[in-house]
C-alpha cells in the first residue's frame, strides 16, 4: 500500500474505532488518496451492512422483479471507490499506453438502438472534453482499464460488484435517492434527464429542473453523497462486475459479484444524462451486452484495501 493510501486507511480505521461507521458524513474528504499523480482519486468506503433492492414502498420502480427481494447485505471489508467516473482523459492515457482500440458506439434514436461505426469513446456523437466521463466503452474495455491501472500501481483495481456499488451509492441512506425523494433537488446532485435535455430532445417523464447539461457533464459538477462520491446517480451508467440475473433470488449476501447466469450481459448502475427520473434511483438496475459500447455507459473503479473490523461479528 502506498504512503497516501496507508494514511487514508489509518484514518478510516480510526473513524470506525470511534463508532463513526454509522455516520457516512464522518468520512472527511481529506481521507481521499491517489496511487499516482494521474490515477483516479479514491475515497475509502467503510465496511458495513445495508438493505439492497427495493420494497413495495418504492413507487418509482419500473419492474418489481429486477430489484427484489430486498435483502440485507454485509460488506465485510472496507474498499476504496473512485470519487468520479473514469474520464475521457484517463481512458485516453490508457489507450495510448497500451495501443488499445475501442471503436463503434450504439445510440438510442428515440425508436431503436442503432450501432454507428463512425462513433467511439473519442466522439460519442455529442460534445465532450477530457474531464467528461468516458462513454462508448464496453464492459471488456472497462476490465482492460482496471488491469492496466493495477499493473501501473501494484494495487488491486477492479470494477465494483453490484452490492458494493449500491452500498456506496446509498452512503448510509435508505431513501430512493441518496439526496432524498424530492424531485426538485435532483439537478443539484446529478446530471439526469431534465429540462436541458427536453429542449434538445422533447420527451415525457423528465425531471422538472435544470442541471445545466444536455449530455454528459464534467465529472464532479454536482454535489457528492455522504461518502464523498460524485455522480453516483446520473451522468453515465456505470458497469459493475456482475452477470445479469432478473432478480435477487440466490444473490450473495456478503457483497460478492454474481458470476453465474447470463454473463453475456452485465449490470450497469446509476442511470445517466438521458434517464427518466424514475430510473434515477439507488436500487435501479440495467442490463446491457458486455461486448456492447453505448453512448450513455461508462464506469468507475474500486480498489481493494486491507481488512478492517468485521461488521458481521
């Protein structure tokens, strides 16, 4: 573990020992660290337990089967999660260093998904800078990035499991969204389907607020959750490690990924810049082809940390 990571982990252990694990806001932004100057900035996430999925009280859910049964999950080990989605600039460094090629991108026309060979992560069909989340990257592309980052740093980087992702997104909350259930607050915390998008692409079901961006926004443009993580909802869907299952019957109860089932499809989380407000929920799950590249899906990384106190004991 690097010196900065060790200091961050020591801070986390001190917080846990002081009984602050139940207070996500106690994880001060100063605990964040980087393993190299241009590596993603990582925020420690404490071990703990939470209720994963939705109950009948969540009126916004589309499909009961996807998010049920609600079940308690224990995250036994702390981990670090990137404060931001991987940016186009970070992915460009990876692609240049490894001569990696990732071409083509699939977009929604309003009536059908259409694959465009002329689009890619450098040009997803709308304006971006290097500070925007990279999109038009497949699950395999994301895995290749984490392998490269691990080799650069001698640390263990990977995609989050579904359970880790939802635990980190909720950050100790039990509401539908980590900022609460007030639709009007959505644009303070997330880049979602809003009135900025509605002016360019009129559609029903968009949030009645303005987030300032029609498409993706620079990472970190909105307020973070209590773990110091930005854009956990909105901006870009984020690939997780898990294979697709329709619901949670038989799901691991200790935060592991589900690696059996329909592994040709993987689970992205978090919704995106063009998502209906009902999709912008901590429990919402998507399913997309692992080999597919889509103009609204990116990813963020997690990093393993040394074991801390076991919340299951």
